[in-house]
C-alpha cells in the first residue's frame, strides 16, 4: 500500500477469455480463501458471537484486544480494497492509520458497525476478484507491480493471520 498517482486509470480489463477454465479455477480458489479461510477459521467463527463487554479485554503477554484487531483488519482491508479499485486513493500513514486509538469500542453500536464495515468491504473485494471482465494478473497502472490477484491474496492472508490471533485471544479470555 502506497500513495497513489492522481491519474485517472482503470483496472486492466480481461486479457484471457472469460471461458478459460484456468482463470475460473484461480478465481474460485482465491475467493475460497477470502470467504471461508480454507484451513483457517472464518470471520464469523472468530468474532461472530464475541461479547462486546469483552472486546476491550487485554490478556498477559498479548498486545492487542479484540477491538484493536477488528479495527486493524477493517482499516487494512479497506485500504487494500480502495487501492485495488481507486487510482486516487491515498493510503493512511503507517502504522498509526491502521490501528485504532482506543483499546475498546466506545459502545456496542461502534463494535457492530466495525464488523458490518469489515464484511461489506470483504464482499466488495470478492466482487472485484470474481469479475471476469478484470484481469487478475495485469499490473494495476497506479501501483508499482501490484495485481488484483496479489491484492486478493493479501486480503486473505492478512485476515487469516489476525483471525488466528483472535482465536488465541478468545481462548485466553475463556470465551
């Protein structure tokens, strides 16, 4: 993620035939990783029933709360999504722009809004990856070598890592 140019460029269109079975297979595998996690827990499995009263709990030898991880995942995923579809997008400053200021949500509404925004942005990224009019392997003109395939895999990988942290945090708290 980097600062983007101000040129009005579009995501490269499809360079292989939409009926190419290799293209469809690749898309399905990336979407599977993004949606279901493969060997990893999915979003709802890690956070779906997390009590909001425990969203700000810290445990010994672990630097983050569930709120901090959720917000970090949401902010990072949003940045990757916007970078993937918007040549004018400017990424937040690292690292402060990717982490919340507080250790806990201000209220249940903030917790639920963050979860909803995460899911909405994940669906939008899935739609980009699934769009057969877009070439997964073409370099994004406003980037420095990134492709839609790379960004989709980055979302899957980043989310899997932090969902794993949430599972460990859940076990440590006793949820």
